C-alpha cells in the first residue's frame, strides 16, 4: 500500500538497495513521507500526518531539503531490524549526494567510540527504488532490554564464522556484542527521538506556514479580483492606446512614405557626397604629399626662425635704443609740428589776406575791362525765321555779317543791310548800309552764346555796381524771348540765367568771407503809368512815384520787394509777373507786349573779415516794340491805338535822352522827365551804371524799314559817351 502523498520535504535520501547494507547492521533511519509506518526496535510507529504545505526548515533538526544518504550509521546489527521499505513521497527540496552535518547526539558520540574495525566494515548505502532484500528478512522481536533476541541458529552461525571456541567464550563474546548492540540501539533510539521532535517541530512550522498560506491565499484572491479589475482597466487603456497607435501608425506610414522619398533624395545626395568624398580623398592624398613637402620646408624654416630669433633678440636690443631715440625725436617732432602749425596758420591767414586782396584786384581789373569795353555797350541780335514766316511773299531781308575772327581781334562786329528805294526820277535804287556794334549775334546763336557776352556785367553787380540790360527793337523782333526765354534750361532767357549766375558766384564768394542778401521787384510801364506786377493787382489806379536821392539811388514807392534765397524763387516770381503783364495780338505779333517791363534785383553784400559792404542793382528791361499803325493794325482799336501812341512816345523820349547824351551836353539839360520810362532808367543812363542795349532785329524783308530804324538808334546809343560807373563799396 502506497503512503499518502505529502508536500513536506524528505529529511534525507533512503537507501533503496538492501544488498548495499551489511548483514547484522540495521538500516539507518531516514525521513519518509508523513503518514507512512517506520520501524524502530522492531515496532511500527505511526507519524502524525501533517498538512500538505511546504516544510519550514528547522534550526534544531537536520537540514531539510538535503539528502541524508551521507550520514554515517553503524554497520553492525541484525537484518531483522531493517524496516520494510515503502514508497516515499517526492522530495520537495533540492536533493544532493554530498554529506551534510547532522546534530550531534548519542548516536554520533557512540559512533565516535566505536573501534576502527567496526568502522572499517561499514559501507555506504546506495539509494534504490526496490526494497526486495529488506522485505525477505524477518523482523527481530524486541527483547526486554529493547535489543534484538538472537536465536541459536544465529549464534551457531556466529560461532561458525569465528572459528572453534568454547561455549563460555562464545556466550561472553555474544554478550559483549549484544551489549554493544543494545548500546547502539539505545543511541539510535535517542537519535530517533530527536528526529521525532524535529519532525514535530517541522509539522508545527508547516501548520503555521499553512495558516499563513491560507491567509496569503485569501489576500491573493482579493488581490486577484483587484488585479482583474485593474486588468480590465488596463485592457481598456491598452485598446485606447491601440487606437491611438493605429492613428499614429497611419501618420507614421504617411511620414514613412515621405521619408522614403526623402531617403531617395538623401541617397542621391549620399552618392554625390561619396563622389565628393572620393575627390576629397584624392585631394587629401595630394595635400598629404604637399604637407610632407611643407613639413620639410617647415623644418628648414624652423632652423631659419631660430636664426631669425637670435637676430630679433639682437634687433630688440637695438630697438630699445631706437625707442629712446624715437621718443626724443617724437618730442622734437611735436615741437616742430606746433611750430609748423603756427607757421601754417600764419601762412593760411596770409593766403586768405592775399586772396581777399586778389579778389579786390580782380574786381578792379574786371571793372576796368568793362569800362574799356564801354559803360554803354550795344549788342545786335537777328532772330531766326519762324515756321509760319517761311511763306512770306517778300522773303528774307539781305543781311550780311562780318568776319567773326576779325570781330574777335578788334572787339567790334560788322553788319550790312541791303535796301531798295526809288529815286526822285522813279528809278529803283539799291543801297548797302553798314553798321558796327560791340557784338552781333546771328540767327544760329542761341541763348547761351548771348549770355556768355553779358555774364561779366552780371558779375559787376556782386562787385557793387549798378547794371542795366535792356532789349530794344520793333514789335515781333524777339525782345521778350531774349529776356525771359522758354521753359527749358536750353531756352532760358537772360533774366533767369543772370539770376542763377549771381547766386552761384555769391556761393563761391562765401568761402572768401562775403555774405549776400537779395531782393527783387518787377514793374511795368503801361500807358506811361507804373504798375507793380508783384503787388495786389490794383493796376492803373494805384499811384507809384519815382524818387532819386542825392547819391543817385532810385526808389519806387508802394512796390513789393520779395527776398530771394534761391533761383527757384526767381522762376516763380517771373512766372507770376509774366501772367500779369499786358499783352495783346496785333497783325505783326500774336503776343505783343503792350508795356515796358523792368525787373530789378538788389544785391547787398558784407564781408566780416574785411569789414566791407557793397550794394548793386541789376535792372533787366524788356521794352515794348515800336510799331507803325498801318502795319500793326492797332488803329482799328482805340485801346491798341492808345497803347501804340504811348509806346512810341516813350521810345521817342528815350531817343531824345540818348541824343542829348550823345551831343555831350554835360551839365546841360537831359529830358529824363519827358517820359516815365526815361525817368525809371535815369540812373542806368546817367553814367553811374554799366548799361547794355540788346537791339533785336527781324530777319524779314517786310520789316526792313523798322530794322534800319532800330539799327540807326542802336548806333546812336553806341556812340553816346558815358561817364564812369560808380561803385557802391563802403568800409566800417
């Protein structure tokens, strides 16, 4: 009958082969499964069954979980003491064949006192699963002393084994052996008792362990429920995360596709980089060779550097000495620089003084040149034929110009006009009239060529002189075009060009200490009445008077004088005056000026370095053209008729003044007061200013009569003596 299974570990391994134990020696007591029968001193003892729990190792008994096959037991004893082998429970602990140390007790002490011969007969039991040999031996009945009883057959067998002895000797020997065996059995009993106590302790420990395991099982069940709930929550969370991961996976797949494309591009780049790497490797080898050569050169250079270092050390010593010399030289140089600076400042002051002196001399020489040319100069200008005049039936007048090179050498230009007239007998007579002026401008000459000749007069205004430039001629001869010009820089007239030049020269003289202020007025004489073109517009009603002081300075009352700081302001001023000037259409001119205009620019200068001040006036006059009533058709309109009469009257008064001056009536009467125009030009014609007359001529044959009259008047002006121009320059 198989013993019940148990979860307790076996105390030690049980021998399974009876043949391995010598006869007469009882088998060692081993730990068997709980509940199985154990044979001790010929009696079966039942061990109480313990709960099926893992045994807790006891600190007092033999070590659990280890095999006890190595325990040294007595090899002597009868075979009847061996218990019947039964199947043991599987070992729960780790089994080993090595010897373990058991608790010392009577058995171990008795074994220690055994003779060597008894120990020599002992053999080690080999574990086996069969118990056939042990089962064939009968169980020895217990004696009164607790030891096995010996039968005669056994004694006879023992005697036969020991040889021929006497019965007394055999009994004594058997008695000694029996006593020894009894002692051994007692020792075994003590060991079994200790083993029993250990097993009882193990059982108690196992019961405690079982209770603990049950509590742990209960706690484990609760934990299992909690774990199930937690598992469900975790599963839900995992499913949610799984859905999230699926979405992320789809995104990652998209990114993977893009990454694949990017990988393709990167592979192309890698191929290019590999090619570059190969090229770089080639270059690296080349550079390595060059580096080797450079290192050789470097070694040579290091030798040279060492030599140079020695040289530098020597040079440093020299440099220290040089530093001292340089410091001394620097001090000397600083002293010399101060002296040179003082000399330079002194020289600059001298140069500035020389420059101011030169400027004074220049102004003086410039004035002398202008006086040598004449304080009253006459230029003649023939305008070109206009487009609408190409079909004129009478054609172009025959005007011949002199040699320009001869004119440049002599300073006088020639002009010849061929005229035709009838004699008293009715025959046609051709006549050549020759005229000579300071300058004659042909139709090909533009505005710039004309201004170059009069620019020196504009310069005189900054030097403190009064300058008068007036245009004279018949209607339609180009007077207004010459003075005012067109809208482009190439066609600008004398007035804007003169103003621009004065501003430019005044800016240059600013470096020499001169500071200038300018102001302008624009007047017209219409029907012998003065109108202010820059005023409020009360024409022909507001009375303006002309006043001349003892210094021959002229002023006009109740006129607007505008300060000017740049040429653009002058352009605005001229445009305003042009729009308000009296003009009308006649048969000879679509836009005929019906008044005389006078633009006056007053220039004041001051030099704080020399404490000098100057004042000059530039008068730019555009005279209305003389005209014949029959040719201009002005007689058909009473306003035009009145304008023509006043224009011709004022021009006749101007001719009378020029004539009186030409006759040399110094100190005599000069009829300036016969006309408002001559009164306005009195300071310009009296000899105290530099005067230029521009005689404008028409190239048409139909106007030849008026052209000849204008040339004769210009000749009279050109031959008029004039006094010395007075300069307005003061110091202090």
